[in-house]
């Protein structure tokens, strides 16, 4: 017999699957348009498209308050919210995109995806320091295993030789992403998730405005197909991908949703093989497997941590 909760779980699972595929496809799309757009111009174009679409989504989704209705959550950040918002927009959307776009001019899409997705481990480490979540034994072991994977990836690419600068840029992207997420987390208890995402995306676009002249020049010479791929990056992995992520996150625990992103490198490798004919070298695949294994080990929580997460989930649900 189907319970009322099952359709909601199915919808959440479907939304999470859409997010994984869209975020994985971003690595392939970035690699594809790398010969037409420089890293800065591509970042600006993607964030502008994402910001416009997310802003339109918020505007169209806002319903007027009716007479006698209780006011909803605060719809504009307070003074204390802007510092973490600026950090999130600068690092997660600005620096992350710039570093990743430049890295994929040197590394294949699959290897870049594997390297960037050490970010969940970094998030756990930073949360232990900044948010008081501690350092469980599994986290320490997982970090060491994942670090060994990074070393393996750093010794090989799809051409058989390491592109050191590409690896460094991917690690920088992962660090920027992790710090951005940790600064974002407190905001989600005070502001709507969609609004936080839109503001952070807009801040990232403003940070990338110095690349506007390069974007204008490159748009004039780029192929129409490359321009459409840039629009795709802004509309789907950015605007839609973050929307489906928020939809699923509202209906499941943060831990389970975080675990789904570990599938992104696997899907990215498959898409890169299918559309670009790229396959990472054996050492890179082994390194990626170690990274994912380390992340899996780090996700094994003790009972007390699970109870704490359950309590936090209930509190977040009450706030929403």
C-alpha cells in the first residue's frame, strides 16, 4: 500500500537525480566551449544568465499577502547577512567558476569533476572548525584516503602527464566551493534558499564584470552552438540545477542530499566519454575512486551525530 509520504520521496529523488545530471553536464559543457570563450568571459556569461532566470523565478513565484494572513519569512537580508552573502557569492559563484573554467582548459572534464568533488570533505572539515561539528574518526580517515586520491590524480591526466596548474586550479575551486557553502549555511535559517542562491549568483556576476569587454569580443567570434552551450550553462546547471537541489533538500536530510553529489564525477566521466571522447588515464580513475572512497568513509556517522542531524532537520523544518 502506498503511503502519502512515498510520492514526496519519489519527487525528491527525481529532483536530486536531475541536479546530479545537470551539475555533471556542466563539466562537459565548460570543456566543450573552452576554445571559444576564456575563463572570465564564460563565468560572467553563465552567471548573468543564471541571475536573470533566478530573479525572474523569484519575481513570478512571489504571491501577494492577503488580508489577515500572517507574514512569511523575511524577504530581504539584514545587516548581519551581507558579509556571509558576499563571501558566498565571491567564493562559490565567482572564484569557483573562474578557477574551474581555467582548469578545464588543461584537464579533461572527468578528471576535473573528480578533483572538484573533494569539496564535501572540505566542507566537513570547515564545519568542524567553524560550526562546532567536531572531527569524528571516520572524517579523519576519509580525509587521508581522499588526499591520497588527489595525489594520484595529480600525477596523471588523459594524456598520461600531469598538468600541475590544472590540478591546482581544481583544488582552489573545491576550496572556494567549500568555504562558500559553509558561509551560506547560517543564512538558510534566516532567508529563503532561493533568494540566497539568487543573491549569491548576482554577486558572483558583479565580481566577474571586469571580463565584460572580453565577453563582448568573444561573442562576436564564437560559433552559434558555443553561445547556446553558454546559455545552457546558465539556464540549466545554474538556475534549474540549484532550484531542483533546493526542492529535494526541503524534502530530505542534508546528509542524504550531500551524498548524491558524489555521483557527479561518475556521471561527468560518462558524459565526457559520450560527447567529447575523453577518458581519464588509469591513475586518474584510481585517484578518483580513492577520493570517492574517502568521502564515503567520512559520511559514516555515529549515532549521536545522526540524532543531532535529525534534531537540526526538525528545527529547519519548523523555521520554514
